[in-house]
C-alpha cells in the first residue's frame, strides 16, 4: 500500500495542460514583424510626397523669369542702339558743318577777310562751345583785327515785341575809350578800363574784350622787360596774357630769358659756376637783357668769368704749394686764357710747367748787385 501511494504521488497530474513558457527570441521577432507591418500600413495610407514637383516648379519659374529678363534687356539694347545711331548721325551732321565752317574761316583769315572769319569761328563756338581750335583761331583773328583797327563795333540787335533792351551806352563809351587807349599804347590805363567794363557787364562783347586783355597784358609785359627792366612784372603780365590766348614766339622767348636771368642772378656771389650756367646762353640770345640795376647779361657774364678764374688761380697756387706741379700747370693754363696773371703767378706757372714736363730751366745771367761792394778780408 505504501508503494502504491508513492507511485501515485509521483505521477503527473492530467487535470489540465499547464501554460508553456515563451522563448524570448520568438518574442523579439514578433515585435519586429509588428513594427514592419505597422510602417508598411502607415506608408500605404500616407499621401505621396510633393517635394520633387515643387522643385520642378521653381526651376520652370526661374527659367521663365530669365527669359523675360533677357527679352527686356534685348528690347533696351535695341532702344539704346537706336538712340546711339541718332546721336551719331546728329554728331556727324554737326561735325561736317563745323569742319566746313572751320575751313572757310581759315581761307577768309588768309585772305585778310577778318570780319567774315570772325563770324564763322563764332558760329562754330555757338554749335560746339568746347571747340579749342576754333577758339584759338578766333583769338588770332581778333588779334589781327585789333592791330589793324578792325575790331567790330556794337551791332544793333532786333527786338521782339515790346521787351525792353538794356542800356549799353555807358558800356559803349568805355569800350570806345579802351580802343583809343589801345591806339595810344597806354596799357596801364587800358587794363583799368577793361576791368571797369567787365565789372559793369561780364558778358559784354566777351570775345572782343578777351582779345583786348590779351593785347594789353602781352604788350605791357614786353615793355616791362625790355624798357623798365621789371622782369618779374613782365613775366606776370605775359602769364596773364596766356590765359586769353596762345603766346607768340617773342613773348615766350622774353619770358623764358627773364626767368633764366632771375635764376642766374640768385647765385650771384654764392656760386659763380651756376651764374655762368644760366647766363652764358643768354649772352648769345639776349646779351642786353637786364633787370632794374641795368646790369646786362654780358656784363654779368664777364664779371662771373673773372670771379671764376680768380678762384681757379687761387686753387692753382695751392696746388703749386703742395708740389702738385701738373695740376698747378693745368689750372694756371686754363685761367691764363681768360684773365691776366700777375708776374708772380706767371713765374709759378712757368716753374710748374718745367717740373711737370721735366724741362731744365734756363739760368738767367747773373747781374752784379747794385750798391757798395763788400770789403774783402785781407790775407
């Protein structure tokens, strides 16, 4: 009985199936499968992405915008090209007229038809105010007219309607006074009257007044240099004249000569070599040019040469004293070409020559001493 009880106690009970223990690996696989199935479901339910379509739309929009910009630029380019063509055509027409008038003006000037030439050059300047050749030729014409007393008088201007005309009687009186002073070559008073005329009306006969300013400053400048010896004042006047027109050769030369004279004199008694450097060329081109001291160029050159060669002699004497015979000989020889050496300097010059070239000096005959003979001692 006991054995039967033990046997019965060791048998498994069949009352029900006990729960099976799940494998952890299987649980992990099942979870992954669920996640994959959920993602597929979500992707199937989600609407398709529109990003590629948006990018394509932007590209198309930018392309259209670029086409529109190019079309606009092409239209503007055509517009500017048409404008440039019209401007070029207009400039060609104006240039042809200017060239024709300029050539005819030159012909009139050569023929002595100064009034017609003046009108042609003034017409060119109305069309092209910056035309420098026409302005220069106009000044030449006015200069010739001034010398030949052919400057134009005031021309009556036509009035339109009942507009009031300016009263130019006072200006005409001043202008006529200026012409009279020009004929009298009274340049100082003429310039004062021209300043008065300009102060009343700066636009009154601008070209004619400029020509008169040129004449007054140019001629007064030459008078100051040639007659008064006022070189600085003359240079100033000629420079002022150049503001109104190109200078002639005479005016330019006297201005340059005066400048060289002033620079050379600035080295006076300081550096004689520089004095000669500036004034020696003037001794040929303008020997009688002088300042207010009336010390002419040729006088100053002669004085500077004496000073230079006097210093040369002093240097030669020093070379002789230090026994540099050949140097002393060269310096004495150069100085003797321009100045008179003293007897002592001539003796040193000859001695330096003999010792430089190895020449034996000739002994001059001895002379008996003048005076009472010395007593000879008795034997």
